């Protein structure tokens, strides 16, 4: 059985494509995939991210690549979106922030502790913030503005200034 020159070219192209496909499948099977969490639906700025708003997505990357933000679901749950997050798209680290514990304009417990004295009073934050942030706080009695650290228990702590 003899094939024409045109037919041999088509068979050669078909075999080459098949071999290339088989090689790419074998290469993909050898690569380690990573699971990342992405939005199930649009998440708008200010929306809180919960378990129900995320789905898993598989990424094929080489083991040499650094970790991708969102591989750990706990990096995202409980955070607030800074910008619109689209369904199925990777979430950049800059796209989320911690939820505000302290709200601007409300009164909170304000403490100052040193080796010799401890002072407890109230302060009015001039901006909202999350635990660990340092924000400006006004003393409502004197009007003095000081810097205070937000604590996890929704109180403010003043350090030596």
C-alpha cells in the first residue's frame, strides 16, 4: 500500500500533533497543581468574604514558583474586599483587608500603661481601623489628638509618645 505524497504529509502532521498532545498531557500530569480559592460570584468593595463566597480552582504551576495568595482559605475568610473581585479570578493580596474593629467617631476605651502609672479613659478615633493598626484618636475632654494602637478586644492603647 503506497500513500501519495500529499497523504503522507497529512499523516505526518497528524502523528506530530498526536505526539505533541500526548507529551503535554504527560508533562501536565507530572506538574504539581495548586489549589487556590477564588470568588464564586462578584464580591463588591466593602463586602465581607465568607466560606460561601469562595470556590476552589486548580492551578498548574512548577514547584519552583513562590506561593500564590489565596492558597490558604484562612487568608481570605473574614477579610473585606477593597475592590471588586470577579468570579473565577485570582484575588490579589492588595484586594482584601482586615475587617475594621474600630469605627471612626465612636467612643472606645483608651489606656496608657507605664512602669509607674496606668491611665484609663475614653477616646474618639479619627479613622476606622483593624487590630494592630496605629490611628489618630482625640481625647474628648481635652481635644488633644494622640496616636493609639488598636487591640483585638476593641480597645485603644497609647504608648510613650
